[in-house]
């Protein structure tokens, strides 16, 4: 069973017991969250597609950790103009564990 959820402005395909990294959420470590914006739920025999979301469907998750991603170097240059700028950036993330997918029955 899998679901497509919308979380922090992005869409993720999630399954039970899957760990995913999402942009930083202001939720303490160890707390459980419920994701109500479920766009699609698929069992092995049927798929339910929402318009825009599947009614009464939720995905339960647990916050495992917060952290920073790998460093990304941003380099700008204009040739023959002596213009060079170098910056680094590390994106903050939250790692969550998908615990359960509930398909709300109508």
C-alpha cells in the first residue's frame, strides 16, 4: 500500500515504515503527526484518486530527527569582467517515519 501526500509544499510517494526527509518542520523530535493532504491512495487491488484530496484519508508519521543536508556550493562568474562570487548553503530538513496509511471509508 502506498500514498501520495502533499507536505511542506512538495509531493511525496510514501509507504509504511519508510523514512523520508522533508523541509524543516517546527515539530519536536518524537512527536507524531497526521498528514491530511493525501492526493492518492493505492492498495494492491484499487486506487483512490482525490479531487484534490482523498476524503477522510490520513497518513500517520513520527518525527525522527532534524538536521542539515550536504553543503551546496553556489558559484557565480562573468568571464573577462573579474566578477566571482562563491557562497555555500546547507538545507535544513526533518526526517520522518511513515507509520500508517488510513484510507477513510465513505
